[in-house]
């Protein structure tokens, strides 16, 4: 703790006492309030008379380390709030972002003063740059938790810290940030974490997997590579000098371009080891806990393989720009009520942006606690149409706090609600295809309603039709689609 108040002015001494009080009185079960107190304490250190450099360094250490457990608690609360659709997530997001900004600002202040200090220490500079970079990478993750909007200056700020550390020879200098742990990190590793996050297609992941993906990336860091020259498996590049965000390597980089190459090739060995452990029911420490941890980690591994290794598939159908309004309904249960003649208030208006044979893009009004979910069922109908079409959310990108671009993959035109029976109980389902004897058709229902292997008896047009189940099944968020043949 920074307890030495000698040689401080009366004003600085008063501020030091207030900072101590903030650290000692952090609320245990209110992560939002605790992070606000940490941010306010750091801002207090940076405001007013200039503090002695060693006091500022010591204070930043204490605040940063005090924040780590609280940030993890806030992340869990944010995910729970997003799943439940409550407003608490917006409070946690704002508090966490404020804390990350304050830590980064203090780190930059220390580095700035060290440049002109006779007592400059490379180890202290490495530690401050690493704490700064960790905070910025964490802020990037929290921006992804809301699918944006993104601070375009973030990569420029991280790039300048990265290049200065490289120039001073401390880019990979090992740093111990946690007093109670033996783990080491560095400015390079924290920047690499941010690059891996940005290259991971998080706009296609459910919010509950974004935090798991970040923890998995930190587990993978020893197997990830970022270098100033081309290496095997490099599919992405980033330019710390130009301050741009990482991007996929589409064509060869011109000679002389200041590019660094990101390669996750060696992570495949770690993926294989993790899958073996998960198959035995073992979840490595730090990657998650609880009954859903194994499935979440496995889902992230599959997603990383598609994003990092596979060549992006060419668009199967041409996209056509198109405007107009879409009447939209979110969720299977809500749509079932709407199509049956009720819940008109559930209708939302989205702005159509483009269409293709397999999907469409639209801009939806959103808030921090009312976001579409990846995999969520979406029913849409244009202004001049009678029939609905069903789709599921594949991608979300938000460049504005009130609107988000939503990429929807459509899978059914003119779905029809019908009464069905599986021999055990009556069911309300949606037929996604015409009901014709001898032909395959898909049936959508809430997740867990359709029994695997059980036939369905469907009443339509006064006729009872038996549907024999086939093996094909896929699931979205809280709904599933199974394939049958009408016999």
C-alpha cells in the first residue's frame, strides 16, 4: 500500500487520505459502485497537484489489483443481465469502462513523466505499460460484449505504447502484475491478447461466450504469435505504427508496409489437449465453472477454428442493397402469439438494408439491455407482404448506441402454426415447409419440446398427417428445428 505521506503538500495529503479511504471501503457485493470508487480514486490521484512518481505508481498498483476480482464479478453480472434483459448490465458496463479508462490514463501519465525523469526504471515502465495495455484490451472486450460501438482511437493508443516498449527494449520484459500469483505477462502479451480478440469474430458469438472466449485466449497466449515478418499460419495483420485495428490478410502486404502478422497456428495443439480434457469431464482452472462450462469452451474452440484457420467462404448469393421497413418479432414464443392473432404490441420496426437469397441485413433500434441475441429466432415481414419469413441472428455490429446492424440468415418462408401430437401431449409447432406426403419438411418448436425419435401427428386442413422423424436437427437460442418426412 502507498502509506508514506512524507514530503506531500497539505492538499496532496488530504487527497491521499481520501484515496486510502476509497480503497478501504469498496462495497463487497456492488461491483458497479466498487468500480466507480476505484475510477474516482485514480482520477483523484491524477487531479490537482502533481504527486511524487513513486506514490502514483504505488497507487495505480493498488487500485488496479483491487479492481481485478471486482471486474470478474461485474462480467458475470453483465452476462446474467444480458440473458435476463435487465438494465443492470448497462450500469456494470459503464462502471467497468470508466475503471479501464482511468487505469490506462494513469499508466500513460506515469510513462509520460518517466520519459523526463532521472530515476526512470525500465522495470517500472514495463509494468505500467503492461497494466495500461491490459486495461485497454479489457475495455476492447467490454465493447465487444455490447457488439460496439468501438473507440477507434483505442488501437492508435495501444500501438504507440507497443512501439515505445519495443524501441526501449522492454516489449517482452516479464512482469508480475498479481502479487498473490506466479503468473507472468508483458506488454507484448497484453497487446497480443487484444489482437486475438479482434480477430476472433466476436460479433458472431452470443454474449455469454464472449467472456469465455477472452479467458480461452489468455489460456492460449503462449501458443499465439505476433511478429514483424510473415510466418506460417498468419491470416491477420495489424499495424501498431498506423494505429489501425487488425484485419484479415487478403493479399500480400507491400514491401515496406509496417505490418505485424498474427498467427494462431500452434493453438491447434492446445485445442486438442483441451478437447481431451473436456471429454474426461475436466475443465482447466480459469476457463469456467458450472454445468455449462464444458459446452461453452467447446463452442469457443469450434468458433476459433472456423475464424482463425478456415478460409472465409465466398458469399453464395449476391447481396442487393434495398430499403424499406420490416415488421419484426423476436423469439419463438412471441411470434407464435403474434401469428395466432395476439400480442400486436410485440411488433418492432426495423430498417431493411440489403437482401440475398439466404438472408438479409437490417438496422434495429437497441439499448444496452434490449439487444438481439446471436441465434435468436426473428420473424420478419415487409410492409407490402402478407407472409412472414423466419430467420436467426448470425451477426450484430453496433456503430451507434441506439442502433445495431443485424445480419439474419433466413430459413423459412411463410411458416404456419399447427397443432401437433407426439403421442404423449399436444404441441404447438411451426411448419417451415409445405406438408406433402413423401416429402421432407422442417418443424420448429421451443427447445426441448420435440422428442428425439418420436413421430408427430399433425392436423392441417382437416386431415391428420403422420410425420416420421429424421436425424437432422439444429438449434438456435431457445428453439430448435427438426426434419421429418410425411408418411
